[in-house]
């Protein structure tokens, strides 16, 4: 005799063997008065349907703690503490299909065998709510019904109408169109990707930019941290921003202030934004690069590497990036404000790439901040025509640096200025707060004004206006600090040379944009033959960096990818 044919004792999954007569009478009365049109295949009539439980239709949701007997088809099972501690039921009602989450943290082995996708089940439970989401909980018993059939997932297109979204919560859905990864910051920590119809950009990245900004979180059917293995990776062990996710099918829910899809089928990560190769050699041109190296510290356990192993990974990745950039002049940002750190970085880059670099000398003020900017150059291709200048204006907590160079073969001298403006984080409680461009915007505008004056002094000192300001200005392309510099006569080379969809060097909370800039005087801009970000970092998930979690260890390699959180920006200069 098969298991399906064996006689089953009535309510064999009852949690409590004995119930009071009062409870039985109350339940029978409820069944008589409120019984929903139950499927005849279930052991007994259901007391209500899922639409009434969730308040879909003319009536409000049932109050929390109400005892119900309900039935539905299991669409997804995420049992156990390592997953969601429950499963999803779906039912066809007069209000249309309705789904609900059933919280069941301690199922028996018999329960687990029953709770599989496509099984039609009836259960006795109580209504509840968790973080604003209606659910069933405190399950007393589960019984199988005779008619098992997994409902076809409802085909929908993203973005969904805001009025429609609540009715689709807890339903089995499928998305025929591919979705774009617009953020991957939480992939290693929570197993989630931010998806949208297209890559999302910071609204202040370009003038008059408008986008549909709805985001769907691709979750992993679990609320555990640091899943292992990390989900949703491509053949390179990455999941780059700009990748496409195909074949999305799963249950939609709302949790942690976002709509999330827990997949019931493994989606496919399509490599729509492949990793770039090395930049071509500059040849007869001169290449100037700005590169935020994300806290290069030789003092371990501070802002950079926590230990010697992390420092070795950081050195290897930065050397691989330098090798691919083939820069003649490197404007570095976020180097520890200790001469030993810069000396170590110069030595490491030179030894590992076989290219000799030299730091511009001089006794200028380095400021009191934990990090500083620096200028390196290749003495086999470039001649330093000056020691470094520094802007000592007190508005700068990290003094900008400048130096003048020319080709070894001769030609016009030009100035390279690098800066790292005040960041948008660490907001004050009042004063220079976030008013749409991040906090400390007034400070950054003041720094831009000071920079304009610094550039004027440099031009007067050197007798020409061939100047390139390159660095991390912590302001997007259409924000006030950049407008201030443009009003002073500088030309935004990225805006001039690149379409809006390529203007990014950083990704923050799923929005791309360029905080790293190349701004030139008109005379220098005329010599800018090519301007390009090298997208090796911002698109990559953070776990591939030097300080990734243990679960990332199989994927971290001594390559340039995620050598920092910012992409380097390269400017190739050419004079007749």
C-alpha cells in the first residue's frame, strides 16, 4: 500500500491532542456562521478565505489573533531558521488570487513532507502581523487536500503600479522582461541585489535627468547574514551593476521597507556589462589619471587594511589596476597621512608593475586629516617642472596639491591639481545638512570657491593657464560645487566627452554617478584627446575588495576588479 493510500487518523498533525469542549463548540459555530466556499477536497469546510484574512475587498482584515481554518496551495517553502521560517499559500478567491505567508518556525517532519510547492493544504492557525505584513501563525494542525496543482505564476512587468502592488504581495509572479542590476552592495551580507528596469543614476548627476526609480530587491529566500555560497554570481564570481537578470519567478513580498522577490526558480545572470580589459597604451600622448585608492594605510587596523593579509590583497589589486591604467601621472586620493604609507605605495607599485613611479617632492602642508592626496609620475616619460604646491585655505581639511609637468621630449608645461573635497557623510544635526545634495554641500561650495582662487594663483605663478583639476570632489555633475567651478571657467571633460549613461565612477545605494572629476581650463581642454572612466570597481560587488567576508574568499583574486570603491578616470593629453 502506498503512503497516499494509507488511512490517516483524523487531524494527525494536531499540535495538541486534547482541546476543550468550549473551543470545539466555538470553532463549530464559527464554521457554521462564516464558512467560506471551501474546496470539497479538503477534510472540512474552511472558516474563511485568504482575501478576508488580508482585508482584500470590501471588509477590513481580520483582527490579529483570530482563529481560522483556511486552505490554499503552497507556492514556495522556505522552512527553517536559515531561511524564512515558513511558507507561502495562494488561493483563488472571488477577489482574485490572494497569497499569504505562514510563519511556522518548528514544523514536524510530517509537516515538512507536506509543505512542498503545489500541495493543496488546509490548516488551523491564528491571524498575525509582522512588521506591518499580515500573516498566519501559531499553526495548530495541517491537513492535505486532495486537489494539488501549483498555480501558474502571474506575468507582470516592472515597474508595477503603486495601487496594484499591495494586491500582488505574497503572490507567485513571473517577470518576462529582463531586469537590470542597479546595486549589489548587500549581496554578500544579505544575499540581495537591487533591480530596476535600467541602471539608476543619481538625480543630480546630470542636468534635467529623469528616470523611473522603482526598485525591486532580489532576495534569496532567507534573512540570514553572510550566506555561503554567495548567490546570483556570474562565471567571473561577480554580479556587476548593469548585468541583466533573466527568468525571474518567485513570490513578491514587502519587508524591510522594500518590495522583494524570493525566487522559486534560479534566475540567470546575463553578462550585459562585461568586465573591461586594460586601457590601451597612451603612445605619444600623456595620460593623467585620478584614482581614489580607498584608504591605503600601512598602519593596520585603522581606516584601511585590518591585518597583513588584507594589506597584501590591497597591494596586489592596486598594482594590477596601475598596470592596466598605464598612467604617466597618477593623482591619488585616500592615502594615509603618513609619509611612510605613500613611500610604501610607490615602492609596491614600482616593484609589482616594473614601472618606476616617483612622488612629487616638496615641503607643503599635508593637513591634519587621516588621509591625504598625492601626485606620482613616471620619470621615464614625464619631467616634473615644479615642486608641489598646496592650497592652505582653512576651508580644506585635506589641502589640494598641484605640480607642473611636461613631456621628456619637450613641449608645453601644464599643471595637474588634485583634491578631495568634504564627503557627504557624517551629517551635522543642524546647519550644513542634506538639502538634496548630501550634507556638507555648503562646505564643498566654499572649497570650490577656494579652488578657483588657487587655480588663479597657480596660473599667475607659472605664467600660463594650462591646468587640469582632477580628483574626488564628492559632488555629482549637476551639483553646486561643480557648477561653481564651471562658472569660474573650467570645462567638465566627462560631460563634454561622454553620454549620460557613461558618466559614473561610483555607485551608492543603487544609484550611479561621478564623484571623480576631470575639469580643465579652456587651454588645457583643447589638448584633451580622450577622457574615460575605467569601470573596474564601482560596478563590482564590494565583497571582491581587499576586506571582503570569509564567504568571498573563493572569488577574491589579485586582479584590478574592486581594487577600490571608485573607478579611476583617465585623461589622455595631446599637443600638436
